[in-house]
C-alpha cells in the first residue's frame, strides 16, 4: 500500500496538503475559492493574519441541468449567498485565536476586503461571528468552517453556529461524488495537480472507500504531507 501511495503522489507537486483537500471539498460543493487569503493591516507591510480558504457559494448553484449533483450540508440548504471562512487543521478542529479577538479586528478586515455586505454593517456582523461562529440574515449567510480530524464539542458550545467538518466526512463526500458522477468527474485534464492526484487515488481505490481513505490520509494529512 505504501508503494502505491508513493507512486500516486510522485510528481504531484502538492503544496498545501490538508488545505488543498479542504479547498477541493469546498470546490466540489460549488464554492468559488480563494486559498491563503491574506488580511493586510492599514499601515505597514507585514500581513495581519490569513484565512486558509475563503469560499462563496451562490443559492442557485446546480451542476448539471438534469439530475444536479447533490451537495453536502449545510451547503445544499442555503437559500442566500454563503460565505465560508475556512480554518484547516490536520488534528482536531480549531479556530484561529486572532479571529475571535475583539482587539485584532481580523474578521472585520476580512469581511470588508471581500465586500459582500455594506461597510456600515461590517462591525456588527464581525462581532456576531466572533461570538457565534456564524451570521445570517435575509441577504447572506457567513460561517466559520473548521476542518480537522474530529469535531471539538467545547468549541461548538462556545461558537454554536460554527461548522465543523471531519476529514472522514470530507473524504467520504469526495468518494461518493466521484462514484455517483464518474462520467463527469473522470476527465480531469484541466484540473490542477491536487485535483488530478485526488482523482488518481480514487481510481486506485477501485471502489473501496476504506482504501481511498487510507490513500488520501497518508498523502494529504500526514505530518510531511
């Protein structure tokens, strides 16, 4: 199995590991993504903070006009534009402490940079995000989405609208998407190298979800991945 994994990963030039896996999960769920979103200060040249991936999903998203591909929850139930602020960890889920720090204004700066709400609404929305992990109104939904090996119940209590996604959930979704829509997801010549590797690992698993989980975790989520 190790030799198979090594051969599959050889030449992939994978640069993000777990962050790239999260990005592809978001992408397969209809999100337009910006990886490594840098939050700049008003003064000075050093980056203020960063968001592993920012994604936006629109409410009428449908891949295929007949038999549209079903997206995962909570994406599939969104009736308004859905802004995702993703925090990615190989281990248990966490949220960057600077995001929740009232003094840092990281979330204020991020939302203002994205430009999805009126400037005057930014402080209120950022404050709700810091307190609840999510924000919703009739126009927009925003969520901090934390990826990791397992969900953190204490974190969920502190941030009740936080979305937590385990790697097992992510990998199972990718496997099911590739399985159910093999015709549409088999020609990956225009995908980036991370996406092509993910598809190659799916093909190597030959319909065995446990084998696919092993290959993905060993390549994308290992300490050296």
